[in-house]
C-alpha cells in the first residue's frame, strides 16, 4: 500500500486541525477558505481583463456566442 502524497496545504491543515471541531466551526472554516479563493480568483480575472483590454460589450458578446461542438449522431 502506497502512502498518499499530501500537498503543503493539506499537511498544514492536518497539523492545525488534529482534533475534532464542531460542525459549525467546520462550516465557518470552509466559508473562509472559499471566500479567500473566490477573492483570489476575482483578482486574477480582473488582471486578465485589464491585460486583454476587454470591455463590457466583449463580455456580452461572449455570453451570447455558441461555442459548443455540434452533436454528431
């Protein structure tokens, strides 16, 4: 049996939470992590948006563009 390879984040969380916590605390921690990652993603998207010089019209066009591969029976 092989030992799983944990990321540095997983190891840190395992060390930090090596005891049981309440379900309420667990949910709060999940919300904090989700909020952090969402903010980080939003900043990255804003950076790409600015680098590419995109406009609101570009987004509207993209939202209404059909990009799927046609279905072949």
